[in-house]
């Protein structure tokens, strides 16, 4: 209970609200790490099923880490850039509406907060305070009417975080291909990939505030399932290699 009270002091509340408006790039990193490990180990498993050598699996894995990681990073960059463009376009539209039909926009503010249970003089004061400041007015319309998030991620940082996480995590399942010379390289890759999946799941669980072991098991099952499918496909198509 004392910890709960400490989390609800004015300063801690103010800091928590401010942090909530900032984009966390940890999610971009976790997404990139999961995808990097899954696709790279799937390539290793597929190569094993097809009866290919460890050297070929290494080449295919490295190509995937760079090319697919770059593709995923660029995709996240474009998404973040698009999200920012949507907010900027909506802001311009609301600015234009306030400029030409201010009373209509004031009525929208009134109805938004009336639907939240405010009425009478309190509602009048809320409308007056919000519409007194143009930026606050527009921001309120964007969040309350359109449901947009004002703070969008930086496109370059979002894309780079995804690519870096994909690249680094995707390399782990390939390390045994460099260090192990005998036929046990796939077993070694499997162990390294399993540890990587488990670690990523633990981090994800802590980020979302849920039991880490649950997300660790989930990541392990997803990665293992993808590897099994890739192995089966490789085995079925081994005659083509």
C-alpha cells in the first residue's frame, strides 16, 4: 500500500502522464527481434530439412538478416511517416474549420464533454477554457473527436530501431554455423534460437506488465512452430536443391 501511495504523489503522477504521451521504441525493438529470430532460424531449419550444408544455411541466413531486416525497418519507417502525415493533415483541416466555422467547432467541443457527463456552468467553463487557446482547441479535436495520438514516433528512429533489433537478434541462430564444424550445428542453432526466443519473451512480458514466463513460452512456441514448418517444407522440396 505504501508503494501504491508513493506512485500517486503529485510529482509521480505528473511524470507518469508526461511519459504516457511519448512513444516507446521498445515495442519496435521487440517486434524486430522476434521477427529476426523467427525468420533466420526458419531458414536454418529449412536448409536442414533440404539436406543443405551449414555453409549454405549461413549464407542464406546472413542474406535474410540484412535484406529482410532492411525491408522491415523501411516498412516501419514508412508507417511512422504515414502516421505523422495523417496527424498533420487532420491538424490543418481542424485549423481551417476553426477559422471559418468557429461556432460549429465550439459546439463539437461542447457535445464531446457533455457526453462525458459535464453540464451547466461547468460545461460552459470547459468549453471556454479549451477554445480560448487555438492549439489546445485543435489538440482536443484531434484526440477527442478523431481519436488520434498527438505524439507520433520519429520515422527514422522507429525504422532504425526495428532494423537494428532484427539484425542483432537474427544473428544469434547463425553463430553456431561459424563455430561448429561437425553435423551438430543444427542442434547448436536450435539451442541458441530457443534461448533467444525465451529472452525476447521475458523482455516483452516485462514491458507489457504481464507474467514474463507466459510471453517467453509464447515466443518459444511461435519460433518453434515456424521452424517446424520450414523444416517440413525443406524436406519436401529437398529434391529441388
